[in-house]
C-alpha cells in the first residue's frame, strides 16, 4: 500500500534480497522497536512494533528480487490479473518467480523481467489497482504520468497574514529554494473567523508587500496575490465580484456546513463554480483524514458544472486532505477538466508535501499537461487573463 501511495496504510511490508536470510531475520525480529513477534520463518516474519504498527519482512535471494517486489507491492486485484495471464501461458507466478508445468523455474531479478515474461510493459506501482493498467500495458498504451519533477508552481499557500506560520517573505524565499517559477499567496478571507482572515483593506495592504517582493525578484518567479475565499453556509462568497476581480487568482473552498443535505451543499459549491471570478475550487469535499468525511456532494453535477465553467479543480496535497481523491480526479481529467496540485502550505516545510498530491494524480492516471502547475508562468498568466484576471 505504501509503495502504491494509497491514501491510508494499515501495515507495512519490507522487502529484502539476501543470499543468507537467517541473520537478516534475526536482526528484524530482535530489533529494539519490536513489541511482539507475530510469526517467524526463514523467508517471512511478522512483528508488532511498540508504536502499534504491524510490519512484515519478506526475503528472497537477489535473483528473485523482482518477483518478490512485484508480489508484495500488489495490489491483490492487480496480482490476480497478472497471475491469470501467467496461467494462460502455462505458468504459475509467486514471490519466488514463475514455475513451469515441468517444475522448472524462471527467476526474475527485476520487476521488468516479471512483466516482460508476460508481454507487458513495467507499470508504475501507483497504477497497480486493476483499473485497466494490465490491458494498457499489454497494448503499450500506459500514460506518461505526471511527476514532481514537472512541478513549476504552487497556487494555494498561506502566510502570517492569516493563519500561516511564516511571513510572506519567508514563504516566497522557500518557494524559490525549491525552484518554483510561480507562487500564489492565498490567505484566507475573513469569513472563516478563526483564521485571522483578510478583508478588502488588508488585501490592499498585502498587495503592496507582494508587489515589493515581485520588484525584488523580477523574472525569477511570478508572484500572484490570491485568496482562499470562504463559501458560506448559505452559498454566499465572502468577497463580492469587484474584490474577486482585483485578485490575480481566487480559490473558493468549503470549510463549514459540510453536513448539509446533498442538494443544499452541492448547490453551494456549484454556485461558487459558476462565479466567473473564481479560478480554482480548493479541497473540494472538505474531508479531513482519517476521521472527517467530506460533504455528501452530487459529484457528477459538480464535475459537469466545472467542465462548463472552465474552472480548475484542486488536488490538495496535504496528507490530511488528498482531496480530490483519485477516483474523481481521474473522472475529471477524462472529462477534460483542468486540475491543480497544491500543498496548502502554512509554513515552509509543508511545500515539500507536494509529493503526496502528485501521487494522487499518478494513481488517477494524470498526465502533466492536465495540471496547470506544470505550465510555464507565461501560460499560467495567459490562462488567468482569459478568465478576466
């Protein structure tokens, strides 16, 4: 689950290659962090850590590393599909490799060898969920997935102007350190209450600081003044159209009223989507992992409204959100809706959480060109201007 970047992970599987597994297993089962040994064998052992996490260690010789890694990576449904292909070729597949009908073995030192033996391209782990990846690999039509190396911007971040933990200048410096070409400061609007949000007067004051930093850094980075605008429980946006139009970028988000009936909360969100001055919908469902469910939205209606409006939907990279989830991110991309992957960072280190959002996008089969954060600043600016910014 961890290698496939699932949203939540129950336990951990470690995979090792060793010609002599005994001392490795001994070190594993007697590790100081182990509370209890749940099972022990020459090639597989299970323990419970003092933290409460269960961990399994699998070991095979180096020449079987590929088949072991493929087997343990899973998912279960993906492996069932792969084993079905093997059976059609008169082979059985396990963590030890392929076994022919005559009892002879095919050992695979790499995952590429496992898949090649079945006429398949190697598949990124994030795709291995039995959602069409085996057929695509067989036809050599796997997508070129987005990667963090494609990242050129972060368009949803916060500073001490609202509830952030670092100054605007510090956050911009952190963005530059990470090689970002465009960066949006999107502090909360005042309506959220607890976030020290900005009213129109404070927005004007903040604009002066952003303009001064832009003058200092020149073409090194494009700085955008935005706002994360509250969608109130009655559907009203915190700022009027004149204020929204004055921003370089406007994000609308649900933070309250998430338990409203489906029809009501969906109408609130669609109202924000249809506002021509809103550019991105942030963390669409409002969920918080692992315990807070998102709003009960009519997602097909939401996605259709997003398509019609030309608005962008966010994959929020915070590990506590990961929202849009992979299912609806893939559906949105297939419909032609633009996506944005942002960290929602409140302090410099959180800019590095982008990898979680990009993992969601990879699990959703997303290509770089479908995400506005991969665009050069000029193209991003042109898109915003096309939306009246």
